[in-house]
């Protein structure tokens, strides 16, 4: 169950391919996911988007939270919060915050992006350590990447089997090379009804969390929102499934195929 919330955030950051002419989200968007670990209803995770300012710059502020619930919390307690502040117009991240407690394993870090100096400053609030990373204007953090991609790409620009790449910085491990492959369209059954989805295969690092490089599969709604609907993963130990459980404040209509 360790790193469940990080897994979800990585997957959420792949919800790409929204139409450029129609914004994919707005302030007030709220998404809730139910996460199953094996046969257990392991946890819930939410994402809430609002507006704010950093140094007078208009930004979006997204807060992601994840917690184990019920029987699963007896064996492994997770209480994670991730936050990102990113530009309201071009999607560049300005600040990223991670506060996690996963079975006693804790993290408390902040990343500030300084594009004038082409660097990001990571502060570890537990140890007091400060690290500098060289970045460019195309860098994203774990959460800002989701919203950046949702507005940037059109599905018609890609063919089945084609991949996109992205640099992300969200931890003291440094720049993470992320790759995403488009697999095509698929209609799946959800609690809301049948939903036509775009299917993706994020390529991840095997060993620590995931069983293989292609252990992850993601379905996002084939509409102007491009929100994650289902996630499946084969982990190093066990398997995980996450389903969209509730939503509110979507900018566009969520398309459901009635039975």
C-alpha cells in the first residue's frame, strides 16, 4: 500500500489530449477516486482546483489528498497531501508542496521554481537540506503536469502507439523522465454508466513500486474534460485499481453512454 497516493498523482498527471480551443477545466473542479488494493477498498483520493496568486501572478492552486480507510488503515495508514501552484495561462508551475505520512514514512518538502535563474529550489523541511536543480520552461511538477497536458494536446494530433515525453520534478530524486503511450479508444462500464475513454500506457520505472515498465494502464474520458475514469496497476506486491467515484464543477459535460 506504500506510495499509493504518489501512484495516483503520477497517473493523474497523464490525463492529456484535451481540445486546445476548449479549456478542459475551471476553478472549482473536484474529483474523487476510490482505490482498491487487491480485495480491499484501500483508500480515497481527491483533487480540488481553485484560483490564487503568487507574487501577484494569477495561478491555479490544486490540492490532492489521499487517505486509507476502514480495514486497510489498520494495516497501513496513509495520509498524504500534495499541492501545486501553476500559471493560469501557460501552465508553468511556481510552487509544489508534498506532505506525506505513509505507515510512519514521512516527507515534508517544498519546491519553488525560478525561471529567471533556470532553477528549482527544493527545501526539505524535515532535515533542513536545500537542493538546486537546473530546469527549463517546459518542466512540470507532479500535479501541474495533469492540467498542462489536458489543455495542450488534441487527440487528433496522435496515432495509436505514439508516445509523448515530459520532464517532471516532484521529489529529491531529481528530474523524472516520463513517457506516455496512446493505445486507442475503449468503452468501459462505470458507476455512472458506460463511458467512452482514451486508453494510455504510462511507462514507469520497474522495481520499487511497479512490477514492470508497462504495469500501468489508464482510461480517461473521451470528452473535453479528459478526466481519469479508471486506473489499473500491477505493483511489486499486489495489484491496484482506482475508479472515479464522484465529481463536481467540471467545465464541460461529462459524456455518458446510457444503457
